[in-house]
C-alpha cells in the first residue's frame, strides 16, 4: 500500500532503529538521538543498568550477572520489551522536554526492504508501547535515497546501496518507487568477523571488535591498495598474554573480499531485473553508498572495478535514512508515492 507525503507530514518524530545505532529525529528540531542500539541488564534483578554509549563500553568487560544485549538486528526489532525500555530511557533523557507541547501522536520508522509482516508488527508495537497513536512504516531504501539528496521523483534511474551493520540493501529507484531491490545478510559486522578470523589464523591473535579501529583507519588511508603495515594489539591464542603484531593491510583487504563479493552479486541481480533504459541511466549517474557501514574499506573500489560505474559516498552516510524521514515529515521533498506499508 502506498504511503503519501501528506500522511508523513502528520508525524511528529522519526525513528531509524538500526542493528548498530538508534537515531531519532524530532520534527522542526532535527536529530536529537544518535546512540548505539545496546543495553546492559542486570540478570539478577532485571534492572536496566545502561543504554547507548555507556552500555557499548561495557561489551566484553562485564561480570557474569550483567548481560549486554542488542534488541535490534538488521533493522528489525527482535526483543520488543527491551527495545521499548531502551528507547524509553533515551526519550526520558533527551526528548521529553522537547515534545512536551507537541505530544507523540504519530511516528515514522524505517523498515528494511521486504520486511516480513511479523517484523513490521514488531516495529509498530515497539513504538505504540511508547505512546504513539499511529506508526507509519517507510522503506529504508526510499528514506535513505531522499536523505542522500537523490532525485528519486524523476523518471530516471538512481541506484543506492544502504550498508548496515548486519545487512546491505541495494535498489534502483525511479519516479519515487523501487524498480528492483535486493537484501543480503552481509554488513559491517561480517567484514569485522572476516578480519578477526584472518588475525586468528594468520597471526594466532584474538582481537575484540573494538580493537579493529586502527586497522579500519589504515585501510581507509591505503586507498591505492599498495599495502602498509599497522600495529595491532590483542591476546595470544597459545599463551593468553597480550601481544602486538604488524598486520599488512593488503592481506586484510584480501580477507574481506569474500563478504564484500556478496554485495556485488546483489547489485548484479538488481541490474538484471531493471529495464535497459534505466541501466543506461546508471552508467551516467553512478551508484550512491549510504548507511553506517558505507565506509567499509575497499567497497567503493570493488564496485567501481566490477561495474565500471562511478561510486559516490553520501556526505553523511550514517544519517541518510533518518534525515530522509525528517525531510519527508517537514515537507522538504517534492510529491512522490512511497512504496511502503501503512500500519498502526
């Protein structure tokens, strides 16, 4: 069922519930929450200890009675009760005063492309439990394309790749609608896992996800692919002691090529499903990368080499979806029909 901009214009707040981060946009105010989608719970008492950045800092460092959980996976709420508690904590601290005179009557939320009805219902129940009278569901691909500033309402093809922590979505849009789209369960987390496995097998080093930051920076700096060496500190598998090794970015780039290939395969399937005229448009307009994992090392270069199309990364890739929802709520988008589900 199509959702019009008129319906979205009645919304007060927009949510982008991602596996990695939760972002909230308040009408006429802007982005007011950008926190990790993580909560820390005391399993003995059931009490919520921390949410967002403080909870993320606890990951891998807690005693047995404290559990760090992620209530959202792949843009889908998997634990409604915990998601509501997490959002209620964020709202009580940062939003309550902002909307005291503008009560939360309607909300808009991004949902992954072709999300199952049960996943859509989970998003709706999560927000209605917070007090929303009605919830409008908008396809993440459309919201991200609007947030990137792509002319989705024109009769020309625009291709967007939304890279999340748990999944990547690819779509070609024209006249405000999705012509063809694919979703693959490969994202920033899969790339990090490939790097961790490479360090384990080649250097006998165990490393947490948080310890990959130096490698990420080195890979982004080494855009030529010539290869540099970076110091990485982790735990030796044999002795259990802390150890530092020199890691070649060229070898790491080879290790992450396998998960990134799944994104290229999805793009190929989308292009095969598009009419030839739209594919010809893409040869001129290129591909836009958005999402929190759009800066995955080597992804843009791999796409350019495989497709021959120009690849651009959005100016603010991690916020494209929620900013696109905000633009539609505030009427800053030309009229278009949004291919999404209306529920609430």
